C-alpha cells in the first residue's frame, strides 16, 4: 500500500519530497504532481523500476515513458543532435507543457523500453515536482492512470488507479493544468507534433515561424 503525503505546509512539503526521493532511490514508484496531470515516476536509470512502472499502467515496452528533468541544461546530458529550432522551443516553453522527442545519448545506461534510439524529455512547471527531480535526477514519468483511462488530475484519482503499485503519493491538490503536454518530434529534418496537448500548434509556430521552422501537425 502507498503512503500519502500532503504538501500544504513547508514541513509537510519537505517530508513529502524526502519520502518520494527515498522511494525512488530504493527502486520504488511514486505519484507526483506536475503542471499538466499527475504522473507516476521511477528512477530513469533503474530498469527494473521502469518495468514496474509500465506494468502498473498496463503498458508494454513498445510505449516507453518520457523522462522529466529539473533543468533545461539536462537535455544535453540525455539527447544529441538537438536542432536549433527545438532549443528555441525549450527556451520559450520550459519549464512547461512541452515534451520533446530527441535522439538519445548513446552512452546512457538505461532501459526505458523500445525507444528506437530516442528519448522524450520534459521539464515540468511545478515547484514540488522540480524539488523531487532536483534530488532524484531524471525520472521516467508517465501519466498516473491505467492505460485507456483518463489521466489523474488529483491524488485521489491516481491512488485509486495505481495505489497497489505505488510506494509514495505526493498530494499537492488538483493539477493546475489538467491537460497533458504537447509532444513534438525533434528527430527529423522538420519538427512534427505527435500529440496535441496544453500547447497549441499556433503557440509553437509563433516561436518557430520567424525561424522558418514551422511544425507539421500529426497529432
């Protein structure tokens, strides 16, 4: 069974972040708030923990989880050949609801599933999530729900769907965004929207059109 931690006061928040960090370091799964929806997270470099995450969601290796980071500078530790237009999006929308699919660093010792040499990276705009990430390092994080069900927008929903698989639930109230991130593929010559989300195509292209790098919407 999971342990639930509120974050109303500074003391509660510290206890929640500490408990979540310890759970991750011990190979466990956590539920954490983000600026979009609640996520279920595991140490990105712990292959067994990532497998547990996929199992908890009812997913296979063909649907690898994204990786959340606490700083935009971490992108270059995880990805290579990041195009200039993608960096422009990072500068504008990180932290925020933008997930970038990039070519992953070949030296990374991890197993997120069948990634085909790519990694999906995002920096969330949520203070509690960022505090956890600063202590744990990159986390494999997917929306906190069973596959096929709506993403959890509060801790109750997340715990109801995933509670038996989770060690720690960090409860920060309702998600401020409530809509999943927009996913952009940055591995080709031209960027593509793979999933429509909190950022619209118009939002993204307002940054990219002056650079001559407008996106194709395949969401």
